[in-house]
C-alpha cells in the first residue's frame, strides 16, 4: 500500500495515468488494496512482468518492485524528465536507498527497484521471463533518478 501511496502525487498531476497490480495468484488482500487505491489488479500464471507490460496502455511505463517506496519528489522528477524528453535515452533507473558504506560511496551499486522506459523496449527485454535486474542490464539506462526508494517488505 505504501508503494501506491507514493504514486498519488504523480496521479494528481496527470503524470501517472494507469496503475495495475500484478500477482501470481488471487489474494483477497491485493484485491482490497487495489480497490482502496482505485487501480486494477491482474492475476496471472505467466511472468508478472510480462503480464504487467501486456496490460500497460501508455507508451511510457514505470515499473516498481513490490514494497519499494520512492522518496518524496518522484512526481517532480518524472515531470522534469518528461519536459526534457526521453528521446535518445534507453530509460531511467530508480535505485534502492544506500544501506552501507560501499553503496553510499558508489550509489550506482545500490539495487534497482524501479525503471521507467518505453513499453515496446521493455516488452522485448522481458520476453525471456527476465527479472528487473536483467532488464536493467539489457537496457543499460544512462541515467539514474536522483531520488531513491526504501524497501518496506
């Protein structure tokens, strides 16, 4: 639920238009969360990532790992990216907040917990049941969002 609440400012500003929760099996808790948040929920036996991309209606997709809560300011940073345009960029990464000395020193070593990229590119990369980490490696986004996310799960 916290992940969804972090998206509310983006929805209010019209930057995020469509939110879908994807899971392997039907869970009443997820159905309740989706109902409370006003978003769709989709259950599938195939790869949740492939299913989510198949359900996406917008050409630009923001993927977030369950339990990743972006820091305050996600909507503002997305708005800046939209103004600058993503043309020529493979996408942008949202990384986990630094947990130790090494990731504070080298922030790009923090695990990716989100990705914003064109849907058609992501569909191709997710075709082989790839994880978010594999997609990030295949996409090789040139930019990491300035803000970070914390994991709550």
